[in-house]
C-alpha cells in the first residue's frame, strides 16, 4: 500500500534545478570571505589598541599613594643623595685651567693673616694656672670660716682649706691671716670646672722640711731633737714639722728608753724618704759621725783588726770602724788576705775616704809601700816606718781635697 507524498515531486524538481542550487553556495562563499576580512580587521584593531595602551603606560606612570612614614623615609634618602653629590663636588679638586669659568678666589686678611703676639697672649690668657706640685705666690683676698681665698693670677682665685693653712692646730685663724697678706703656697689639686685650684701652705712647709733634712743627711750633719713620745720600738720626735723615729737599737742606752721623753738628744740621719714619709734617726751614728768629723783624709790611724772578709778587713778605730779593702791593701799580688793580717792584730793605715752620710771610713796601706808588694815581703818594716811614710803621702790627699 503506497503512501502519497505531495511534496515528493516538488523536492525532486528542486534537486534537479542546478541554477537554483548553486546560487546559495556562491552567497555562502562570499559571506565567508567577508567574515574572514572582518575578523582580520578586528584582530588588527585589537593589536593596535594594545600597543597604544603600552605606550600610554610607559609615558604615564601610575600614581602611587604613600603614607606619611614612607614619604619621610624617601625625603631622608633624597637628602642623603643630595649631600653625597654636594660632598663629591667639594672633594673634587679645583681646576683653574678650565675654560668658561666665573669662579674667583678671594683672599681676606681675617682668613690668613694674624698678629702673632696677640695670638700668644690669647693662649697665655686661657692657659690654666697652677699644676699639681707647683709653687705659687699670691695674696689673701677673702677669709671664710673654713678657709682662705688667694689671688694667684688666674681667672679664678685659689682656695686653701683651714687645715692646709699651717702645721698643727691654728687657734687664731683670722688674726694670723689678713686681707692682702702675701704668701707662697703649693698647688695640691688642679683646677675644677670653675677654674679654681686648691692650694696649701702646710704642704709647702713639709716639702721644704724634707728638702732641708735630705740636704742635712747628705752632708752628714747632726741635729738636736726633743723626744716627745715613745712606743715599744723606740722614741719619736719632731724635726722641722716632720715626725722622726729613733729605734731602741740606735740608742746608746735603750734599756729604759721611756725616760728619754722630754729630753734632748743629738742624732744623725739613717734614712730620709719623702715619698714614704720615713725619717729614721740614730744616736749611735751621731757619736760615730762626731768621731768622723775629727778625722782627716791622709791621717794615719792605728786600730785592731775586727774581722776578715773575702773583700777586706774591718778595723776598730775606737768607737768607729773602718774598711781596709783588698784593692787598697797592697800594690803586689796576694794569694790570701790572711797571709797579711789576722783578727786581733794591731795595724796602722791611712784614712783614704770619709763618708759622713753613710758613716763609713775607707783605709789604705798600699800607699805606705815604697815598692810593689813590700807589705807582703816585709810587713813589720812598713808598719814601723808608717809615720814617716805617711808624711810623704799627705800632699797627695791635700791635692785631692783642693780638686773637690
């Protein structure tokens, strides 16, 4: 049973008509080219627009917003860069040979010229006055209950505490020191922030006392002291404001040393040390020095051999001892000291050295020889003729004394 299709015939006829079939194909083909052309144009426009955007981004940087702290840091960095560049300009040496420069060097008097005398005067005016240990003269300009103010020529006066105004306790302070009184003082402390120095009259007195006793000790002088105290070790006394000490072993009789308090003793110096403030005296040495002062160089003495040492002999001179050194014994060669003198033997010798400071006496027998080694060969003859031979050598010692 067949199915009728009215449109079937129409469809066949349409397929068979070539003219009507190709027309839409041509339309489609044209449309495709146009589409591709438009697509290409669109692509080119997009490319051009992107390039223009990039150019705009390069020419115009995006605006960056910063907070205050970041801006402050940037300002510091910019100032640092500016300082570095300016510093480089300063450090760059000037080239006066460059062309087209308007730079001119101006020389002013204030920059290069000055008055040398005025300059030195200004330096001296600002120089601090009063170094520690310096002695300065000044005038009293003010008196306080606790000290004095002294004009020492500086930008500020010197201050002297009451305890530094003298030795011991000062009872009539304001009566002893008056305005305008001239005095020498010792600087004991350098200037403070106000330019004021601390001075002392007491320290100056003590320094002068140490200088005096040092000179006396060097010259072998004897002094008289009043004993003002005692302790287990000895006696104490005052020597020009200094505290002196006499050990019991340096007393002629130290058994009852307390009984010497208030008495006057003649003493000599054993040790004088200003740095350690040590002043040691001796009554025994004073007796020895008194004995030494009665002796003269070139004098012939007689004494007993107390001891034989590897370096010579110690001779008792009656309250003092002398050293006969081996170098002053003989002009000849000796094998042993004992082949010449022995302990207890009485000998004669010349005084060749007197050291009052150390309390030493140097002796000599070689000068009594008429020939080298005579003392070894004929000691008895040398000792018997010692008095006559000593007269011949006296001129040598007199010349030695004149040459001093």
